C-alpha cells in the first residue's frame, strides 16, 4: 500500500480545528476579540449567540463561572461580517 502524503495545509487545518474546539476565553478576553464589553459577551451567551463552558473551578480557584469557546467566537464573528458588494444603498 503506497504511503499517502499529507500537505502542510492539511496539517494547519487540523491544528486550527483543534484549537477552535478546545480553546476557551474569559468574558474579558472574548470581549477583546470581538471589541465588546464583558457584559455584552454575557448577554450574547444568554441569547445563545455564543457558547460558554462551565469554568467555576479553574486552576483550583473560583473564577467567573464560564468561558466562551473559540469556535463560537469565530462563528459569531463570521455572522456579523458585512458583505459590502451586496449591500444596497439606502
């Protein structure tokens, strides 16, 4: 059976997917990523626009109680991008 070559692009995609699925942000960090306040991040989580993971006991100390997934931040960021080419002038 011949060996199958894996490209650098395929490796990069697997790494990116792994990071998006496993990286968690505090509300403050998520706010910095999106340019929003931690309060707005909390509201986006409550509205179901961002996904949060329970983090009530992080590294042995009490934290804010949740962290936002990188995957949901990426999906939200993509959902708010304006398509200027198809934007009608009002």
